[in-house]
């Protein structure tokens, strides 16, 4: 990082250092808070802040799972399809007129297990194709998006004859109506992922595989299994996000989370997780999620058009991806 | 034509094709070059030697226009030369032949030769005149003595021929000054001879050349003059005939390095060739893989350093990869401690096998990861607690810290530094430390000292011997005959995938060893 100053010029060496460090997302969050606080009405009110946090929970869970896949040097574009399919599977188990277990007290736990199982299965298939068949991750998960997204729509029409399924059990809907419960679930999952990535053998292996799969294999890392594990984790986390979304919107629908994909990858990248693998932290991703939530909410309060919000987000994500490339180039220049 | 630091400025030879005068260059306050002066005359080859970090690469980057000096001047044919980028270097007739070649493997020879300046069709229209391209390429290939169709994709050429293409590219750009940076590291001895002949031919054509290499024997043989760099200063310069190997080494390291290879006495036990050995730690019997290796059988005793020598492509590295489970083998059997060895690398590591690959950057290290992470990677599992395989990072830091000292890693480097920031020698010590932490029963080293300076080489040899003295079996694969002769108890010579000779310390005969590497095996 000694040559960081050469890119920004001598005067902006400290700026370059912040950009190069892991605190870029946090700095952005503070900047957004400072910028919106005086102009956006009610931005700092406790009600609004709670609103921001609760609204960001699904994104937090999704981006956390994505971080793990990114660290291994892969990418999981199929998370939105997992959300849709898991939502339908859960609803078909638990509720509506056709729910297999409707009315049963066990409907809620079985339904959630089925949703998580759906995510794990799709994650496993993704991981299998990437690790064992050596296919490019973006292609595999893009195809998974089509296939399982389509399956979700087909399933809901075929099995229920409707577009979306209502009448989910009250115990399940509590996850949506009681924000503290949802927050507990999401935070627990995030902390678990943080510990997994930072403190366990598997976590170090995720990093090693992302840095250099050949060197990892020669050092005895079971690269194939580690890769599959990353996609399974991502699938389960996407399914957990589906639980939160489905409960909050009180319907099972194949269309849940359709617009979230870029936010998911963007949040991880804004935080500082590298698109080329080996570098990433769940804490950084939390910053990225928070920033996107602050940005969306602040612009919303200012009555800015949704489209402009999308454009602004896109711009920030682009800058973050550029930073990622910069860091890599700095690293290469230093050689 | 060579001016040492003392008489700089007084001997500005007008005939020098390139002349450095009092070049000073530092990075973020750390001086890398401290007033370097020397010249290269047309039709001369100057050998530039020095340990890694002595400033050779920085000097070349200055000439190539990638960096600018803080003080001092570079002259090209007597005129001040201040390149702003690689294009200026090219325009000034300066070309580089790098260790890692800058060719596009997916393009043809001809396309690589003229990538910057394709012969155009009539009227300067943006399409390529294929006929002219072929004719010009053929002319260039003739000059470097490469008998290949210019349409051949570069990826189909062996390393030595790729280098010839690189040189042809330099000639095609009308280069008058060519810099070779470690050109022989991936060449077989036949290819090396061909390269040397070509260098001699270019010298006769009046091209000035700088030849950077750790292979001091080559430098002394090939070069007219030698410049020795140490810590950014010229510490010795003069006609190559006024140096010998030992003097170069002591100039480079700044101290008397009495012995590169630590003393190794002939082993008293197990001296009878072919005699049955009790309790070998590694047994390889009849291992074959079509087109790769043929009927390889040998045994490795605990405490033994076994060398495997042979030319590039003889199957040495391939054999190592088979031993480690990276590549399959058709027939034959490998036993470790009497039990059959199979499964993926992770399984073999747990059984006590370790493998230092020849490709340090590509397979040995995670370049962007920290020193600690790299050193601990192969043994992380032993520092975990179930159920979640929770990592005891304090224990990891502790053992890595101890190993850092044991392999004498540069004390300046911090554990959290990326291994990319280390010199080649220190990087190799990280890889070696990784495997020593695993306390292997058998350690396979493939080209352990490639691209490493002499000080680090000597330290690595000592580590190898210490490991063997503690009862491990060590296999050293090397294309440098001197190296295996210097450190091994026994040497197997391979050719075309088969073992063609076996020699024991006390009975090492370089000529016979070379003959075994060159002569076809008996059917």
C-alpha cells in the first residue's frame, strides 16, 4: 500500500488509505448520515432509524451469505430465485387452501425447514457444478436463477392454481409482524457467518480457496468440498431471507426479492469484499448493507424518484467495484 | 567501457549504446539505487549480477521507461534518454526479454511478432496483409534460427522456442539494445546452448546486450563484462575474465561465502548399490503413466536426501505430482511407511508427505494472503477444536512465529504482510516453513532454489539437511546438476520418463550423470 499515494496524488494519500482499508463502507455510512440528517425530514427520528434497520434485514442476510461465496472467488446470482422458490415451497407446506400441513401446529417449523432445505439444495447443486464440473460460477448461478425462478412460478400455478399463496399460519407471520423476532434471527445468522468466516478452519479455507485454489489443493485443502460448502451456506442464507420476506409480506410468491440481486452483491462490494476472491469480512458487508439502506431511505424521505435512487445506488456500486480493481492493481504495482 | 563508482563521470565513452551515470532512485524514502554508473557498448554483452533486491529490476525499469530516476542521467548513443513510458523505450530501440515471457499464447507466432505494427493492406486500410506478415515473420524466425511455421500458436511451443520468438520480436522492432532478465530459468540445457549461440550472433551484429542472471557460470561464459550490484551500488565491474565464480559470489553477498553447499559426508550405511534396504520410508514400485513416466521404482530411506536430475521434460516434476496425488498414474504402487499411499493431497499430507512445487507463485503460495496464513495453511487442522473446527489463532501465531525464526525469514517482514511483498528467497522460506510445520516424513522439493539469491539458497540447503538429519526422507528435484551433487546423498537421473542412472555420494561423476540424462535408456 506504500504506493497508494501515486494514484490520488501526494495530497490525497490519507484518502487513498481509507479507500484501501476495510473502512470504506463505514465512512460512506457516516457520510450518508451527515448528508441526510439536516435535509431529509425525520431522518434521524428513532422511528425512521428502526424502520431502516428492519427494512434492511433481508438484504443483510442475503449479502452475508453472498460474502462467503465472494471470498471463495465465486459469485451466487441465484439468490433471488432461491427466495422465490423457498417462499413458494414454504407456503405450499404451511398455508393457503392447499397447504399440505395447514392447521397443524407443526406447520411453521416444518415449513421453515422446507424453505431452508430448498436453499441448501439449490446451493449444493450450484456448488457441485462449480467445484466438480468446473463450470464458471456466474453461468451456473445465472442458469439456476432461470431454472428455479421458473420452477417457482410453475409450481405455484400447478399446485395452487394461483399467483401467490395467502393464509400463512399466525406463528409464521409473527416473524414479520414482530420486528424484534426477525431482527434476532437475522443478527444471529449474521454473527454465525462472521464467526464461521473469521474464526473457524472452514473460514480460513474459504479465504485460501479464494486466494489460490491450486496452492490450497496442494496444501491439503479439500477445495471441492469447501467450494460446495460456500454455495450451500449462501443458499441457506437466501432461504432465510425468504423466510423474513415471506413473513413480512404475508404471502408466498415467486416474485419476492426480484429486485434485490444488485443490492446484494453491491452491499458486499461496497463494504470492501473483493470480487476476485480471498478478501472479505461480514462486518464490512454489514456496513455496505447499512449504507444502501440509509441511501434508499434518505432519498425516499426527500421524495426522490425511485428510479433516481436506483441510479445513485448503481453509481456507488460501480465506484466500489472500481476500488476493488484499484486495490488489486496497487497490489500488482507494488511487486 | 565499464566505469565503477569511483571514477564515474570521467570515462564517458561515446561508443556506449547505453550509459547510466550516477543513477539514484528511491521508493518512499528507501534508496534502491545509490549512484549507479556503467555503460554497455554496441556489440558487447554485459552481465548484471546481484542478489534479489540489489536494484537490478529497478535499473531495468528505468531503462524501460516504467520508472524515472530521482537523479542521474541515462544516455542512449551519447544523447540524453528520458523515456516517459514503454513506447519511448521501444522507439529508442531498447527491448526486453523477460523471465516471464510477454507473449500471447493464444495468438500465432506471426501475430505475436507484429502485434504492435501489423503489415497493412493497400491504402492503409485497417486489414492485415497476411502475405507480408508471413514473409516478414519467416525472415525474423530465420534470424533467430527457429524452424517453425509462423502460423503456429505460441502455446504449442516449448519454453525455449517461445524465448526465441521473444528475441525475434525484439529484432523485428529494430532493437539495438536487448536486455535479458533471467532468460535461462525455464530452459533445457540444449535450449540454453541455442540461446547462447544466438546471443553471440547478435553480438557480432553490433547489438548491445545486458544479461541478468543468477546462473553465474553462464554469465562468466557468455558476457564480455560483468557489473556486480549490491544494495543499489556497483561493487565490482570489469572484464568477465577478471572474475571467477567465488569472487562474484563474495562481491554479491558482501562477505566471504566460503561454501554454498553445506558439508555432506557419504552415508556409511546402505552403500552397496541395489542392496535391499531395511524399512524404507517411501517405496515407489513400477509406477507408469503413458506418455509421462515409465516403470519408476526407487526407495527412499529415512534421513536420506535423494536427488532427481534430468533435462526439462524428463518427467521429474511429473513424477513428483504423481507421488503427491495431483496427477493420476496407471500402474504401479506407492507406499509410505509400508502402507499404500493414495487419495487426494490432503490425505497424503496427513500421512506425512509434503510437496514444494516448482511454481511458487502459481501453486506454492497465496500471494495476496499474509505470511502467517500461508505458513499455517497445510497444518491449520491441527490447531482446531471440535465441534465447529474452531481455530486457535493464538496457537497458530505461536508456531508460525517459531517457524519464521527456524527458516530465518527476514525479521523485517510482519506476519500480517502479504507474501507478495517478500523477495523470492523469503517467499520460498515461507513455503518451506509451511511444510516443515507439518513435520513430514517425506518432503519432495521441486526446484527449491529457482530464482532465489545465493544467501537464501545456502540457508535452504542447510534446512534440507537439518530435516534429513532429524529422520525425514527428502527428494530434491533440480535441473541444476551442481545443486543435486552439492546436497544429495544419492541421485537418480531421469530421461524420457524413465530412470536412467543412479549415483551415490562418493561416486558422483558429472560426466556420467549428464550422459545418463542425454542417452536413451536401454530397452
